[in-house]
């Protein structure tokens, strides 16, 4: 019993901290040995950790030599003191550097997961696997972290010293497994949040809270979100067959959109219009053509066509005028985009959509519906600006918790949208696939190709352009269709959900053509990084 208390006290003197969010974390890319700095959120997270520091004074402070860890440690040490009350001196230790991930470096994590599979992806990060090459061998990584633990950290803890270690996700995860005497090769993602202070005697309980199976399910839902949402179409049609027609409640639908939007926006940096204009983050001319001129052109053609074609062209025009969907953030993050440009496109396309809605209905002498159109505009504004305000407040007040919620609940946002799809299709008959579903598929394909040709393919933001202009907010449009009570619009808008997500393979193909090389100067400039040399592998025969 006395020995157990001594062991518990020893590890209670250890404090592990992962660095705050880096520029690579922000866009869902591996950094590894690449020296990426902190983002504004990362600095806020480090500041929050410093403000929340409840630990005692420390005797030694160790930090990885990489910039993101050093920046985090400098901010954190403002709240930490030595035993004599002085500010601790940072001791950089190269053994705490993140592992070099070879061919995974600076690549999008979701794209890698989709390419090699979740099991192979995890095996490469927590052991040996052929999918990751040219990086630091796992055994070498394991040995240097173990060397730090045995020859530096453990002697200090045994002597009663208090130690703070600021390092990286995979270093801390390996260190934790070594401390708990678990097999390092059986490691898995324990979702270690940025800038969270983890006490050594809490490692066991922290690991027990994590479920390998649940984490994989979460990742699977995010990676294959298109298939998950399409399954909602089938479920909705089946429920329609079994239970009869059920109409979509606008209030219920609005709540689902708000919740999904808040989750999606939690990790998005605050908007800075001046920076966006200076760096040409969004293409203003293309945006106006896609969301204003093109819908009005279709509407004008409909006004000249026979009466039978009027409502069809109105429905097409309404689909085109729909602003960028909030799902564009998840898709951009998964496809290798820069994410933030998609936020600007959502914001600006919503404003353009609001201005175009009334003249669009005027083409069809539907000014009597102006009140409903106004309600739609209000809903579309609220569905974006309310979550934006909530997300910004949460990011400022709870920067660590906010990022944690966003990371762990991306799958929840997909589930909310899937529920929306299920309920929407309970008012649709399978027989209506002809002609509505077929036409919707054709329109969806046309929108995707238009988005591809409008995207600035020589720009770092090409993928964001494509996703932003190719994914109209059909969720809002379905709510509008129900409000207008025009059957053609209801049927076409609802069936449009199928091509919107069924065309995901086309997205993959086109986005690969727009991907930037990981050594592209524009990408490196965006991430503000300097490449580090690949660790030299020891000769096995030596």
C-alpha cells in the first residue's frame, strides 16, 4: 500500500501538455517534424491553459524544440513558477520532437484515411505499416521517447521533483503508454485535445474514457459522410412506405440546421474582411455570376417559356440561388481545402441570395409570396449568423473546450443533417424519382461542372471555390419550398439531396486535379512553415 501511494505521488508530479492549435491542425494536415507555428486559436488555448493552471510550482520544464510547442510553453509559463517563485526556464529536448511522418507530411488526414483505410492509417501512426514511408521509423521514435522517460524524466520524479512537459500529440500518447506499461504497438488515437493539462496520475482514467471502437465510428461517419446522408434518403422513403406521408416541420428543420452549423463553425477562425480582400480569398466576380447572374438568367428564360415550363425553370433558378451549404466546411476540410475561404463564400452567397430572392419571384409575378420570401431570407440569415455569433463567443470564452467539441462532434453534425434528410423524404414518393430525381441529378451534375470551371485552379483556394459553388444549401431550399407550397419546387429540391451527395466520387476526382503539392511555396507560405530534415535511419547492419 505504501509503495502504491509512493508511485501515485511520483506520477502526480508530472504534467503533460500538448501544444495549442497549429496552422496545420487548422486545415486538417499532418505537421510532424515540420515546424508549424500556432494559430490565433492556438495562442488563445495556451492562454486559457495558463489561466486554468491549478498545479503546484514546478522544478523542471521540458519542451520540444518545434515552434508550436515552444510558443505554447512560453505562454503557459506565465502562470507557472519554480519552487523558489521564479519563472521556470525552458529546456528544449529534441527527444520530445514530433515524429516525422514521411509521405504523410502536410497531406490532408481525411484523404489519407480514405486512401489507405482507417485500420492501416492507425497502424502507420502507432507502429509499422507500409502505407507510411520515408519517415522516422517507429522503433527509433519509440526509443528516443523511452530514453527521455528513463534517463531524464523518471529520475527527477523519483527524487520528488515536479516536472512540466510541453510536446506533441503522438509524443505524449506514446509517453503515456510507456508510463502505464502498455504495448506501444497497440496504440490508438485517444483524441488528446490541444493545450489540455494532463496530470500523470490521471493517465489511466483518461485512457479508459476513450473507446477505440467509438472513435473509429466517429471517423468513419465523417470520412464517408456522403454515404451516411444518402442512407437517410433510403430510410426516409421506407418510413414513408410504412407510416404514410409526414410533412417537414420548418421549426424542427431550422433547429437541426442551427445545431449542425454551430458544430461546423466552432473551429473556424474569426472573419477578417480586410485580410480576405487583400489576399483575394474569395472570387467576387465568380460568386456574383454563380449566385446572382446565372439564377436570374434562368428565371428570365422561364418567363419567356410556355406556362408548363415556368415552374420547372423557377425551381432550377431557386436551386441556383441557394447559398453555399454549411456542409461545404466539412467537405472542404475532408478534401484538402483551406476551409476559411468556404466560410466567406457561405457568408457572401447568403447575402447575395437574400438580395436576389425578391427579383427572382418578381419574374414569375409571385410578388404575393414576398412575405414568405422575406421569411426565407430571415431564416437563411439566422441559420448562418446566429451560429457564427455563438461559435465566435465559444471560441473566445472556451478555446480549448470549443476545439475539443468540434473535433469530437463533427460526426454529430452529419447525423443532424441525416435526420433532416430522413424527415424530408417522408413526404416524397419513390415513384416521383421520374422525372424529379432524374432532372435533379442532371442539375446537380451541371452545378458541379459549372463550379469546377469557375474555380480558380491556379489558386491555393481552388478546392474551396469548387466546393463552395458546387454545394448549394438545399436544406434551406427545402424549407423555402415547403413555405411556398409549390409541388414542383418541393419535389425537385428534395430529390436534389441525392445527386448532391451521390456525386462525391466526382468531387474526389476533380479535387485531386486541384490539389497542391505538399512542397508548393503557396501552401508552405499559408502554413508559415520551414521544412525540417528527415531523421537519419540507423543502418540495421551497424
